[in-house]
């Protein structure tokens, strides 16, 4: 940021957004915390109280499986997305400004798409009557068209579809700041293009790559619809169960307790990337 | 990697991203009520059917009202916040900025549940205002980031010059700073508008049973079977997103807006 001129705006200007965010963002979180320890009223909402019952439910095989499923899916998606996105971003930043703009428009359009639409589109693509099944049958790779959804594979594809544009946009600023002449220099000194990429570009960007892994992990932890559309019930992640408990099981305290857990995990991960970034600058 | 291989790689990834969209666009052209691809008996009847179907027009109207107002709210809150953070570097301004960016960094289901219990407690659960304000808070990050970028690009000597020539604080704000950041306010609004239109989980948790938005309508319909109308709605959403971001790309500097430093210098 440019060094700002002192006091260009009056101090009271901050009061409006501060009050707004306090009322509509901090208070909801405070209420959520209190609900997570409230007493559940079956069939209704909850009544005030202080009990750890909802948190104690974390210590169970059932919940352990949910947590493990969420972490495995998100970790796999993060690794796949960043692996695909990194070379993509490096190439992207070397294109002309105009070409970069076109690619960025495509990425933003895909990234902004509702999870509902992505779920619908992918389940159609992987269905028996449209897309992949027909294509494989036409190529003679399988005898008859078949559906590939719901399945573990379909859900992982969906998560990668969501995460890939995000990964590129997270990597885009640090990669675009990298001096392309460093790679050129390595090549001039006789390094093969791939060697230059592996020994110069990747190590220079180790911190942003690690940061992108974490951010895509957190981003895909938030996926709540794809597991219902593309996965089987055993593939439901923490986010799906939070929605399910809140809306369909009418167990707000348990939903809130799971949301608090998800919040803590996400905050810890994001905090870790901030620390990493600071360490890299120092 | 040679140049050709590099371009091929980028195109291959873009093709993978486009594949599901191509398929639903094709599906929306089916003449019969089936989801075949390639489509059979090509027809535009489902495009006409959408605008004749009352059960789709209600959600469309809801979605547009919510997106237009919540994006406006987001910009209204983000503008003074960005100005404050820009003009003074204190722990308060940094904390406020973090608070403004936080909703968007966390998994949305967390904010959604927070909003749910908040509106239940406030007795406004199920109202369209609950959805509008929740979206306004959730999306404040986007105009906050774009306006901050715009402010960071202002040449401070401009402001100094205005001050030297006797302009008051208010005059500087109105005649120097605001005109320079208007494009960034517009792109922030556009980003928030498109994302509100596509947002599902918050709208669903806060008022899903009374205020149906298009994504909620699509998801509810998925349970009762797929029809090409969903393809039509999806195609419209994609077209709108491409149009909005395309306009920002044409009239603004998208690479810079997304954090590239060295484009357009």
C-alpha cells in the first residue's frame, strides 16, 4: 500500500462499519457459542444452559469417521488442485495481459458458480445418459454407458472442480511477482526447462505453495452440497452434518458445537498461513 | 516445457473446467423432458418455459432483489471501512479490516449457522431482510478488498496538492479520492452481486423455507428429478457471470484487481 496521507478521513467514519460488523457478525458468533453449550429441546430449538453434552459427542466412532472423511477429502482435493494449479499459474503469468484477462474471466465465472449448479452439472456429466459414460461407450472402452455417480470418485472430482480456480487465484499474486528472468537465467546457464522449473521456480515459491495447500484445504472443508449430490451417505463431511443437524434433526446445540470445531480448525489453519507468510518476509 | 506444451496444458485445464458447462448447455436444448447429451430434437422450448413458469419466476425475483440490495449494503459498509484503514494504520483499523475479511475466509456453513441462530434469537428468521443483511455481511469482503486496492493506487501527492491549495477534508474526499475509486466500488459491487446470486447455504439456513432463491429452487427440484429447465437456469447464471467479469476485464485491470503487480505498469 502507498504511504497514506495522515488523517484523510474523519475518525468517526469507522463507527458505522464497526458497529455493523459487531452486531451482524460478532454477535451471531457469540450466540452460536452459547447455543453450543445450551440444552437441546427435542422437536424445538434449545433453551439456555451450560452443558458440554454436544462437545462430548465428538468422542465417538461415528464422529471420528465424519472428521476423518472431511479431512481426507479436503486434503486429497488440496493436493490435486495445487499440483494442477501451480504449473497452470506459472504459465498464465507469462501470457500477455490480454490473454491473462480472458483466462481470469473464465476462472472467476467458474469460481462464482453456485455449488448447486456445479453439483447438477457434474452429476449430469457423470450420468448414464449424458457425458462421460456415453463418450467411453462410443470409444469402445466400456460396453455400455454407465453412471459414475454417486461415488467417492465423483465427489473428489467435484471438490477439485471447486478448488482448482480458487487455487489458481490464491497462487496468482505471488507467482506473478516472481521475476521470470530467474528462470531464464537458469536456462541460459544450461538447465533444462523442467530442471529450471523444479530447482528455481518451485523452491522460490515454497511458502505460497504451502499457503495455497492450506487455503484450498479450508475452502473445500466448507463444501456442503456436493457430498449430498455426488457422494454416498458415508461420504458426508462435517459441513453436511452441520446443515443436517441444524435443519433436519433440529439439534441446534450439536450443530453449533460442530461449527465451533470447524471454526477453530479453520482459524488455526489460516493463522498458520499468516505466520508462514510473515516468516517468509522476515 | 516448450511453449506449445505450456499452451496445451492451459487449454486442457480450461477444457476440463468447461466440460460440465458444455454438457448442461447441451442438455438445456433437449426437445423432450430428458437430460440427454448430445441433445435430441434441438429446441429452445425450455428457455421459453422458464419465463412462463410461475414457480421459477418467484425465486428469480427473490434472487435479484437480494443480490442487488445486499451488494449495495456490502459496498456501503466497505467504503468507510476501507477509507479508515487506508488513512490510519492502527491496531483498531487492522482489527476492523480482519473482521471485514473474516466472513469470506471461513467455511460459509459456519457463518450460515451463526446467522441462523442470530435471526432465530432476533425473531426475524424466515424474512427476506434476514437474507439480505446476512449476504451483505458475508460479502463485505469483496468490495473491501477492491476498494482498498483502488486506494492503494492513489498518488499521495494528489491529496497533498489539494490540501496545500486549501481543500477541506470533505472536499478532498469528494473531489479527489471518491472519483478515483469509483471503478473499484463498481467492481466490488459486481463481485458481490454475482456471488450473492449464486450463494446457497446462508440463504437456505436463514430463510430457505419461506424465501426461495434460485439456487435453493434448483436444489429442491434436484430431489424430484432433473428437467432441462435447470440447465437453462444454469446457463443463464454462467452467461451472467461471464458478462460481469468480462466487463470488469474489458474496462478495468483484472490482473491487477486479482493481485498481479506487474501488469499494466
